[in-house]
């Protein structure tokens, strides 16, 4: 796999890049064939587990690599270059690690992070596509076993089909509940029915639960609609994963554009034998692709450094609410630029050649399709509006687009009276929460 601007790599990243280089090359080698056959990336996920990639952010004391956030996002961008399905498949797993790092429950943190260090992964079953946007999955007491029973259906279950554990949101009749179930537990059905035109191998489809037993220690936490929302890096982290994946796509576009031109002997529209690699017009296209890839990756580097700064401030007990707000705003601004740049690059790619660039055998179109789907998961126009409101009025993003943790008193009272039919505002807030964490 071609690596661009290698001279700009940070010295601290070199050992990790070298450690995973062969894994990324194996993944990239099969990317087009997997796309052509719609062949799920089970082998690729297994290689990443065995190599320790899925436990990069797990601290060494639990058996992981203890990578910094800048190191993590550098490697995630390279994985996105190899195959952009893979970062999204593992997005919930990495977010789950960050949530455990923020948790004060040391016993639970040690239990779950040690599992991840041993190669187990976590997928998502959080979002739904019901007409109401309510959380329709239920978890109810099972008197016979002294445990709980999980029933219902989720969609956009990214990574669940590949995962050892599935992170599920449910309702226990009074509160919303986050819990984990084994992917192979009796009563769990995982379907590859994701019908998006991009990111086809992420298995972001349906997961069904039919009387699935849940032990008490598989319940991560419960929360009421009236509980205040705590400061967290996770909103920015999840968006940064998408940005790193997009930057990886830009690198892949440049790689494939260069390979396409170097392998050709005739310039489009020029009769007879000619050399496309010597054409000034092709030079301009490739130069633009290289510049767009550089810009996208540089923005991701900047976001990763900001995440690391707030993470360290949190660990040291000096992070303020303003720090988290500033971080969210920085990530939202980055989103506006990176999305546009990568969509431009994945379209401009076809200007390096004629009709042969559209060959199904090459599947160069996958770069645009994948970038477009990633950009659609969490609407950029909402983020842009949040940035504008912040600069004009000082409105924090979580005030403009409230999550369920910030419900008002009257709404909370209504939810307590009739939790299964809470107000439309509460449902909208819950749906926003799912958008932050689920896909």
C-alpha cells in the first residue's frame, strides 16, 4: 500500500505504524474483491483483533497498548485508507473504550477493558428506524432466573454482526438502560440487511432480541430523563472517528489515482501513444488530490491533539465545561471542511482518466459512495447551525441540541408518569442521543 508524505510522520508514531503496516496491507489487498462480492470483512476484523489494534486505547495495565489519541487517530486514518468499512465497524468498540476510561467504576472498567485487550470487541444496537423515534426495546425482570429479559429490534447496528458483545439501549419501564449482551447469545439474531449504497460491509442492519437473558453485571448504567448531562469527550470522539475515516478515504483516492495514471500508456482524448503521467492536466488533478488528502489528514491531526489535551485535563482534574464545549465546536467546524474536501477528491479522481476509470473491476466509485454515506450519518448542517449559534450567541451545542440527560422538569415529570409515551420533545432528544453514539 503506497504511503504518501511519509517524511511528515511523527517519530512517536513510527513504531506503531510499522507494527500494523502488514495488517493494513493485507486488508487493502482484498478491499476491492470484498466490495465486488459483498463479502463481509470477518477475516479483516479478526486480523485487527489478533494484532491488538482493537485494544489500542486500552491502558497497558489492562493489557492494551495505551496509545495516545493522536497516535490512535493516525492509525485509524491508515486503516480507513486500507478499507473505510473497518473504522466504522469498530467505531462503537473504540467509543466504548473511551466511555470506560471516563467511568469512575474501576471494577467495571477493569472487567470490560481486560476483555477487549484479550481480543473481544463491542458492536452497536442503539438506533432504531421506527416511526416514533422512541426506544422500543424492553428489558424486564425474569423472576425464574433472577436476571432480565431483553426483547425488541434495532437497526443501524454497526459492527454488531462482527462483535463479541453488543451494546444495547433498552427501557425497563421507568428508565433508559445501556447494557451488553453476547453476540452469540440465544435469542440474538444479526442480519446483514443494510441497504445503503456505501459502507456496504459494515453490517449496519437489523439486530433482533427475543427473550435474551441479561445478567445484572451486563447492565452498564441506567439514566433518567431529568438527570444532568455530564461532560464527556465521547461526542467529539465519535465524530473524529468519522473524520479519520474520511481522511483515510482521501489517502486511498490519491493512492488509486497515482496507480491508475502510472499504469496507463494513453492520455484520454489523445490519439496514438502518449504518457498520461507527463500530462500537465493530469499533474494538476493529482496535485489537487494530494493537497486535499493533506488538508483532511492535517485537520484530523489537529482534532486529535485537541481531544488529547482535554483528555489529559480531565485525568488531571482540571477540565472545565468550557473546554468540552470548545472541543465540540472545533470538531463540528472540522466536519464542515473535511466532508467537502473528501467528496471533492473522490469525484475529482475520475478526471485522471477516461471511461476506463469507471470500470467495475476497479470500483473507484466506492470512495465517493463510502464518503457520502459517512457524511450522512450525523447531518453536517445541524453541526454548522450549532457552530453559528455558538459564535453569535454563545450557545453551547448541547444546549441547542439537547440530549435526554438535559430534559426540563415538566417533561421529566411527564416521562415519570408515563415513561413509554413521553413527550415528542423527549423522543427527539433521545433520537439525538442515538445519533451521537449509535451509528
